[in-house]
């Protein structure tokens, strides 16, 4: 975003002079002579920087900094005054101004300052956009992809979201089952209530029962007071049970009771408690086969699978890869404050040939690695993990130096930049490692 510079000053000659100087640098400008007029222009235009006089006919320019930030938080403000005071300068910066200049002293300072402010405004805008998307991320509209198979899954999820029907999400690891569950909740009638997620594979059977149902004081050693379970925490909302196939048979029987009559008993208690919770479940297992073989309760399977949605693996919707890659590229560029990056066509070609066993999650991890190891504004194919090399162009695939560089990078990442440990693992001297890092231009971790 290379936006507009808005100049607010009641002296029209100063406005015109500043405008000419700034436009000579290639920026677009707008002019206003009152605070009210300036705020109106700010709302209706893609403004990046405001240069405002402190003494305006209708408002104090220092105080107006807060109003500007309230309208567009990413805009940077430079206050100008004919009679500067330390108190005003301190207040301007405290309110969020980028800088505070005294008129007459600003001729040599304004342009360098303007470039610095524009750089910061552009970064702030990218962060603002990212956070705005993050606030809306649990909606179907933010699920990335235009492939037919993904659209079909989204359509099913939208249809069931407005009901209280139990949903079973099936798909390989990394296909976005929790994202779908959150979106179903977000667009349901329960959206204002809690969404609670529990990964059933992350706990021992006893601990999973305590997490799910809670316990009474004295139920076991260390249970010093009553504890709410996640069922209670999710009351009125949605409970998402990920990796449901890992739940043991005894606990499955207790979950079945919740599904049938919305009641449960805490660990160590004898009283039944009622709860109003919608259950969404997910697994990468073949639950139907597990139910047939007795590894999973068939009655629970049929209760969970009232409405089943199968999420496609990434290899079956490769046309979505460019959009997904671009999204994560922007996300990680912002995260590490890196200049905007572009995807190499060769990298996209490799991505389309790769099998993506880890699905979207694997793609996200690869993009993060590429951003960290990138130079300039273009990602480099040589920074890809070694398992991608067989899909790279021939000259990259069989280049010994390229493979050596890639291997050194991989070990450096593994050792978190510890060069002594890296040289030990590689079986080379520390001096040789430093020479190769310099020779290959390897980004240090």
C-alpha cells in the first residue's frame, strides 16, 4: 500500500507548498484547511500519512491524533507547529503521532521523515489487514480454495451449521477439520456461546475423562477441589472432539449418554448433571471399519455420523495450492517483519507435483521455512526441504553444491544455529563449516 499523504493546515499557502514538495517525490496528496474537513477526507480515501498543523480553527492537531487513529489505526501522523513546546511534543507522541516538527526547521527533515513514516504505515497496514482477517477467520468465507471438492464440503457444512445436528468430520491429518468445526460453530445459532476443543489423543484415558466430565473434590489423589469439565465449559455452545477414534470404549459409553440425553456424571460424583452442548467430532481413522471390528462402539459411531463431511486431502485439490501458499506467505512475512515476498513459478510447479502427505499443515510449515530462508523479495527454490528435490528442475535436482547447501541448511535448522553441533553432525571442521556458509550464502538461523 503506497497511499495518500493528507495535509491539514488552515494556511492554504503552506498546504500548497507542502503538497508540491511531496508530489515531487512521487506521492499523491490531499489538502484540508480544518480538522473536520481532514477527517472526512481520511474516511473516504486510502490515506497512509497525515501531516497536520497543531493549531487548527476547529480542533487541536495534537488531540486530533487520537481521532485519526480511531478511524484508521495504521495511518501515521506528523504534527507541525509554529511554536513547539516539549509538552505538546510529548503528548503528540503519546497519542500516537509518528513525529512532531517545528515549522521552519522541517524543510530538510520532512522528506526523509515522510519516507520513514510511509514504510511504517505500509507495515502497519499489512498487520491491520492480517488482524482483521484473523478476527473473521472462523467463517466459511475465509476458508481458502475454489476447487469443486472443497466447495462441496463447505456447502454441506453451511447447510448443517444452522442446526443442532451432531457432525462427524473425516479427513487426513492437516486437512483443516478444526477450521471447519470452528466455522460451523461461528455460523450456528450458538455462535455467541463457547467453542471448546479437545484432542482426545493428547490424554491418558483417566485424564481424558477428568478433562471431559470434570471431577469432585476427593475423587482421586490431588483432587483438592471440584473442577469443571469441558462439557460444562462448553454449556450452551459447541464441544469439538478431535481424534475421537482414540477414545477408549468405557469413555465412549459415557459420551453416548451425553449425546442421547444431554446429561453426565462427574468423576467421583453420584449426581447427574444436565448440559446443553452440541457435539462436533473429527478423526483421520476409518471409524466405520473400527466399529465393525469392535474397536469403536457401533452405537456411538451411528450417533456421531448423523451428518458426515469428508474433507479432501490437498493432493486432490492442487488447484488451491497457489492461493493457500500466497496466504501463508503473507502471514509469515508479517509475522517476522519481512518485506513482501513473491512466489517463484518453479516453486509452485514443484508444489503441484509434490504429494503433500501432511496436507495444508505441511504446506504452511514449508512456506514458513521458505520465508525464514529467503533473500530479497523472491523465494528461492533451493530453500525447499530435501524431499522436494526430486520434483525440482533437472539442473537443481542433480547439482551437488545445491544438495550440499540444502543439507547444511537442514542441519543448521535442526541444531537451531549451533555451528559447533552442526559441524559435529556433518563430520566436518568448524572452519570448513564457516567457509561453506559463506561460500553458499547460507542464511544463518
